[in-house]
C-alpha cells in the first residue's frame, strides 16, 4: 500500500482519511506510516497490560477500544479498491494474510481466525501454515459453535509435504537456494559457484575400507559349530579375494545364500565378488557392514548431498542441519579454509534428530510412545540390513498387510501424521483375488545415520504380525519381548541352510 501511496501522491490524503474513518476512536495520522506506528504502539500497550495483569488487576482498564476486529482486516482492502478504482486491474487485486505455526495458537485464537476466513468473501484470502499432524476438524471450528469451515469450500488445503516430495531435483534446488540465503558468508550470488563453495566446506572421506577380518571371523565361528577346523580353513581360503574387502563380503553373502549342501563345493562355486546383479543390489549393504565392522564412518552420511537427503524434503531440517554445521565454523572464528570434520558432520545430523524428536507433538493417546515405536522399527530394519544375507531392498521402506494395518491403525496414523514414518501408496496384496491391500511406509531419513539405514528408497520389506505385536506392545517396558523375537530372527537369518527371503516374513 505504501507503494501505491508513493506512486499516486494525489490520492494519499483520501486513502489515509478513509482508513482513519474505519476507526471507532479518532486518531491523528497524516501518512500510512503514521497509522502503522499508532497500531504498533497500541499492540505494545496491550501486551504490557496483559503481562502486568498478574500483578495489577486494574492494568486491563488501560486498554482502549479503537477499532472493531474486522474493520481493518476487511475494511482496508475495500478502501484501497475504492480509492484506486480507476487504476487498471485494481479489481483483480486480492489481499493475502499470511499466518504460520497455526498449531501453536490457542483454540480460541484458532476459532477467531477461522471465523475471519469464513467471513472474508472475495476481498481477501488467508494463507495459514499448520503442521499436518495438527490439522483436524477442531482447527476448522469457528466462533459459531455449530459451524466449521469445510474443505473445498472455505478451505482449500495444499499439502506442502507432498508437493516437496513430488520432485527430488526441485527439492534439492529449493534446499540450495534456502541455505544460500541463510549461510553465505562470502555473498556468492551464482548458485553454481555457491555449490562449489559448499563442496569445499565439507571434509570428504577416502571411502577406503581397511579389511574384512571381522566378517571372516564371524563366518568361522558359525562354521566351527557344524564342521571341522580343516574344512573351515579351506572354506575361508576359497572365499578370500585378492585384497578386496568388498569382494570378500559379497563372496560371504553368496556363500550364505547358496543351496549347495557340501560347504567345500559351495565355497569353490562362489565367483569372486558375486554376480553383477548381486554387486549392484548388495553393494551398499555390504559396505555399510564393513564400515561398522571396522568402526569407520560410512561416507554416505557425509557432505552436502547427505545433508539434503537426511533433511527428507523438509526445509526446516535443511536449515537446522546446516546451522549446526556452521556452528563449528563459528568456533573456528569464521575461517572458511577449514573443512567441517567428519565428526562434526555426524554430530550435526544427530543434533537434527534430537531437534526433530523434541519438536514433534507427543499429545494424544500414543504420543508418549512414539519414540519407543520408531526405535524398535529402526533396530529391526538395521538387523535385517546387517544380517549375513540381507534382502536386496534399501530396508528403509516396509509394508504391512491390511489386517495388521487395521489392527494398529491408530499407532500408524500417529507416526505418519508427525512424519516419523512417511506413508506411501497402498497397493494390492500378494493374493490378487483376495481384494486385500498392503500399506507401505518409509522411515524418515532423519533416523538413517543413527541406525545406519540407507538414504535411498528402493523396494519394501514386509513387517509381519509377530514383529508388530512387540513393537506396539506398550507393556514391553524392558524391551524383552522385542529382543526375544529379534534374536530368533537373527538366528534364522544367519542359518547357512535357509533361504534368504523366507526369513523376512515368518510368524513365530
């Protein structure tokens, strides 16, 4: 409006006069800036009176009514359109009011805003930001007790989570633009040069793996339970590659999943490094196991790309994780020549996870249990990934049967509304004639580093009734039920004579 006042000075006096006429009490002002200053002073006065009320009950008497609640909100747009009616396209002008963090408003305040939305008509619109888990019928109530604003009528929802997740490249570009504005000490305007600056900021890993000693030690221990030491030594010799820990791990994987009963023949038949298909599907799992066995940092959790993936399409996560990393730069007195070390990058990801857990709402029937539920989900999926013969999915995504979903619908809804797990599309079950559905979910990538889970989403694993029963058992306070079934599964997964896939969807 101040721009209009500047461009059309001949209409300034009329604009100010008609806005002042909206007030119930006469106030002095010659410009829009004067009016804004007066309103700002009144807000400060009200805040002061409210804060003093606990100590002085009479302070509330100092608040003066100067304008009705809708006169400015709806009146100013009408005045502007009236005063500037002879300007081209002024009729197409719409006033937008932006309100964020609506979930933090008191119920009475939410009712008031929704009443304004209902009464706004075509003169203005409201853009209201609210967390998806807090969006429900109560947040649509108006001050008229029997009335709620209706979806598709007064309310047109835009699900930003879905919008951001729809295009990975667009989210990446969006995330870079956000951090370019927030964290840009060298004021680099060109986005390509800024990306180069960021790539230099993070300490990189060589990715070199020391050895596969622990992997062979674990296999030897298993073999010694079922065969002689001489045979164990020959098997290990046959499986060892030419100084390639990754090839060693893939050989061990192929040895576990082979069906040959004679272990010596089995070890001889295993091709070094396995098939190209196995290499591609199991490479990340085998590398993850090797890094953990050698107590090394897995490089997939390092660098800008890792930060973007871990932010999981949430701009706030991206801002926070970069902020934590930049804290370290601050400790170095802003010396941008010093790279952010591995440990600080991982520390930033852990701090983001703590922030995420502190931030999501724990109200409701299952609110206080959410951290326990997701911890069990992640531990189970990690156990799958770190078994001797993991399945060839990324194990960040899982599905449950329609029966199990309906059994624990409230718990799944509580987790997905808070984006702790991401609900994916429903699909037809394995038995196409049964008309049953499977419900797919994905663990939020913010949990990936802590539980050494992948940062990609490929395929799904079934989590069956036996596992769900102990995950959602609120009486399993000492974790004994979950640990018992996990131990049973791990024993089956490390069985040299069992099929790989059959072990991941079996009820005890």
